[in-house]
C-alpha cells in the first residue's frame, strides 16, 4: 500500500489509495456510519456480535406475535433518524402524525378518570400550543400561566452554555415557578419518556435541548412517529438490504475481541473467527464495551466512559381478547402506568388487542418477577381502560432493557467523548457520545453521521451530497 508521512514523522495511508473501514456494532449508530461511508465510496465491513442488526431497537417472535423489545417513537424534529428511514426505504412504514395529539388520562381526580389532550394548532411558536395548554384539564389556571412563563425562559437559554450541564432541570423548574403538579402533569410527562429520568435527576442542558428542539423550535417539531411494522423489519431487514445494496460486507454473530494499531497506520480487528485489516475503525458499541476494546492512549481519560451510568426501561405486554383501547397510544397520570401503545396490527395479532406499556425510570421494577408485575399492572390498566374489566387476558409478559439508555445526569456532558480519538484511524459512535442529544434513536444516528464525517475527513473523501447535514438541525 502507498503511504504518506504525517507531520509527526509516522506513516499514514495515502488518501488516494483504496480504503477499508471496519464498523464494530450494528445498532443504529453503526448502521448509519456504514451506509454513509459506503455511499462515499469507502469499502466497509460491518461486524455485529448479535445474530441481527438494530441494537436495542429490535423484534422477536412469541407464538403468533412479532414483539418489539420496547416501544420506540421519534419526533418530526428527529431529522437524522428520518434521514435513515428514508435511506433504507422505511419512511412509509413509520409515519408521523399529521399534527401532535397526545391523549392524557388522569386517574387521580376527585371526580374520577379524566381525559385531556396535548395538541398543537397551525400557528407559529409558541402560540401553536397555547390553546391546548389553556384548556389542559390536568393543570390549574395558575399552573398554566406559570408554564407559559417557564417555556419562554427555557426558550431563552443558550444550549451552548456549558454551565447548563452543571444544573438539574428540577431545580430550574422550581426556580421558575413550576409546582410539583406541573412537573408531574407536563414536564415529566414528556421528560421521562425522552430522557429516562425525572426532572430532578436530569441535566438542564439535555432537558432544555429536548424541550427547545421538540416543542419550541417549529410548530410541527413534536409530531410523533412510530413504526407500524415490527422494528426488526426496519432496523434489521430493510437496513440489511440497504447495506447489501451499498456494497457493505455485513457479518453478524461476529464479536470483536481486540483492536490493534499497526505500525503502518492500519488496524487489525480481531474477532473470535479471525482478523480483519482496516485503514479506519468505527467503534459503535455501548460505552462499557467500548472501554474494554479501546487500546491504550486512545482517550485522555478512558475511565470517564465508566462514569456514564445506564438506566433501565421496563416494558409490560398484555394481550386481551377484545379491543380495550380506542387510541393508538395514550399517556397516564395518577397511576404507575406511564405510556400505553396499541401494537395489535404491527405484531400480526389476528384477534383481540395487544398493548405495550412502556415504563421508563424503572430502576425499582426492572428485576421484579413477572407475577408481581402482573398483579401490579393489570389492576392499573383496568382503572385506566374501563373496557379491560370485562376482557380476558390471553397473554402477559415482560421485556427488560437493564441498560436501555445512559443516565442524563448533571455533569454527563464532560464524560461523553466526541467521534475522534487520540488514536489515528479510530473513531467512536453511539448515543452515549457527544451528540448533544439524550439516548434516543436520533442521538444514535447523529453519532453515526458524525463518526462517518470524521473518517471521511481523515481519508480525504468527499461527503455524500445526500447525507444528512448535522448543522441543518443544530
């Protein structure tokens, strides 16, 4: 191979020579990086230890059902994930709402069960939510007024200010007049689902980014989208076909055991089945796995990766013998139940209704036995959905993601590394890297784009014209 000399005297591959990049990890971050690099003319090998692609957004079979491990949604402002859906031909299978509409049922009311809605109007920000908040029945008139003032203060925050990451969102809300009820019925209703943490445990920087981008940037930014097919159809099936068409060599059931920098500027990627040589490596695996694979000197303080804690998400799955939920999804207050989604059509169920209950901030429940969770959640669903009281439960099961997201605690920003490492030719991707986003599908895809950009810059390759541009949604 031709070589050039770097300013430090070491040899590096000639930018004009053929290039090969190995992407380690076939989640959304790795898949994105592989597609972007292949589209730029780079030869790519994608290595995934599991028998499938998709990372933590996958599906499995249970009898006649195709089950998603957890409910995943995205918003119209998730422009990177929307780019990925378009790139793999899946946008039509995961459509967005025409307009934000979230039914919210409160069970903790003196008059009994009460339904409210969070909707947007076709008006400019912040008026697009004004009418909805003005009649939102789960807040007092005083709370509604104070919410508006807090939203304006939130909109004025500078997301580039590093001081925001030293504060917690709960304290900021309290300082801006938000009552515990307002936090429960509005701020945490959104924040728990997007951050996997309550306001008091969340970095103000990440919370502000969520609310400014999702609710205060564009009238349609918070419109919700979700897969109307199993996630595996998108993140494994369609993604695999797109990778194949782009010329990516994809190997599943291939776990990487070490990364070794060679003296000629290339890399040896060792697996249980052999060794793959590469000009560049994108390490797109969870932070603890990345820490174990990083060679010495790749990061100034690699132990910081171990400081990025993880948080679980619990999903309760219930199949009834009849339809009990009239909405595609709803959120709940005054009950342990957080969000309920109708997954009947997507699962392939032919009779009855299949509901998925998504429970974030599940540290206290993630290891509870199924019998205990059944005893807890079936009565709560009966309170929330009166039609369940006459229905027969045909199946009840639980899926657990113990390390579903990173913890968005104050101070986490200083722990999250960028795409580039100190080791030439080695790059990082994953929702836990420094994307500015919490641990979402959007953050994962953005990290893959960022890693691909870094590789292309080093290899001297032009960026594909159609690749999602991070700056457009910054």
